[in-house]
């Protein structure tokens, strides 16, 4: 069963992502130190939410064949 992030954990993760992506690592570290460890799923949820707020979406792209080992 997957644990659902609490509202406070989601807000902390969103704040962490906001500061970290803007280069304010000191503030991001302080957020990490102020509470329990942030779960990766909460951080990913925050990233997806912040991107959605900007009208952006994460998508997967098709993988490209490995051309380095290909003989021609």
C-alpha cells in the first residue's frame, strides 16, 4: 500500500522544490532540517504540481536506440 503524503508534508515538499529549483539551497536545506525526511513521492508530487501551475506537464519520451554499439 502506498502512503499518501499529509498536507503539511506536501507543503514542505513544495516549498523545498520551490527554493531548490531557484538556487536557494540554504533555504531548501533548512526546510529539510525542520522536520522529518521528505519522501521522494512527496517531492515528485510537488514537482508535478508546480509544473502544472505553470501550464507544463511531465511526459515520457520514447527511448532512442543505442547507436554506439551498432555496427554499420
